[in-house]
């Protein structure tokens, strides 16, 4: 490429930081690859770390195959989440979240895991569940620094996997479930998404690579081959991808969810 990874990292970092949009990197650099993009991921993390932001986990995106054609992205991606971008609801699963400083934000209801031990691709469901500390339901707010959500897969990786903010609902400890029951429920549950009391979409755990547990496996496999970024470690928060389609979200709206078949509370979040 005629432009270095360091220069691209700086351009993307400035766009995210100042909430302004840029042309996709691949528009000027058609040879910009997914591997290059994950080098940018590491560079963004270094820049955030230099100003005392701490990476607290990862988001996995495009695990929902039903949206692949809509965005022209046909494989999962991942990016870091930070102590400056992750928020938590009250104990009753209600909360407020600001959208200030985000580009074309969209909302995604997701399953979130708290990791208690390292994870590997070859773990079965029981082993993966044993490696977790807790499960929660959350909203990820994704954004696009590329106008009109037009991009290639490498572009999405390079901007932090489209991560904007995340709000995590009440956590349920893994010990509250029988592993076989949780594995089944994560694959079979459904979710209703509403805005201002009006139904918007229906989703399912099976939309996420057949189960959110499979999203964890995918992440472990990708990181095994990544020379720039470390494997998932104990203490990380992992959000596994949208259960429904992603929808534009605006200040003044209240979004709610109701889950069926999985013992987690639905969310009630107002956006400002």
C-alpha cells in the first residue's frame, strides 16, 4: 500500500474521536486486507491506552448470517471494547445512554459473556460454559465512520469493528444454570425488540452462528492466527453479535426487549 498502517490508524482514530466520516479505506487502497485491518485494531488500542483508556473485552460482529447480504459482509469480525465505551444498566435492567459523538448509530440486542478463563476453539459447549463467569443481555450501539454504511469487510475491522458503545444488563452467574440447559437455551431462545412501545423485529439465539457460544469459538480461532492481538483472557467482556437486524437509533427514543426461552431480563433503555 502507498499509505502505511500507522497513517491509516491515525486517520481512523481521528475520525472516531471527532465523529466525522471518511471514505472507506478500501476505496483508495483496494489491497487493504483483513490482516492489515487487524494491525490497525492493535494500533487503535495502543492510541487509546496512551490516554488511559483500558480495553476490557471484545465485540464480535456480523455473526448474524441474516444481515450479511444487507451489508455485503459475509464473515464475522471483532474489535475491542473499552472502559470508556461500556456501561451498565440498573439492577432492574433499565438505563440511559448518550449517543453523542457517534456516526449514524444503530442498535443491536446481543448476548454478553463475562470470561472467567481462557477460551479455545476446540472446547465443547460444556467447556466453554465452564470458562465463563456470567451471562447477560445487552445493547451494542454500532456506528459507521463510512457514509451510509457502505464499506468492505476490511473497513469494518479497521474502525474497531463498528463499535460505538455498549450497555450491559444484569448479570446472571454461570452457577445459576445447568450447563446443558444453558447451551440449549442459548441456541433456542427468541427475542422481541421494540422502540417507543412499537414492535420492531424478532430475533433468535440461532441467528448468531447457530448459538452465541459458537461466536466465542470463532473468536478463539481467529485470534489463534493473529500476530497483532492477544487471545481472549480471563476478565474480558465478550458481546457476541446482534440477534436481530440492526436499526438506526436516535436521541429521545426508548428501546426495550423481551426474551423467551432464556432466563435473562429484557432491557429498557432510553437514549439521549
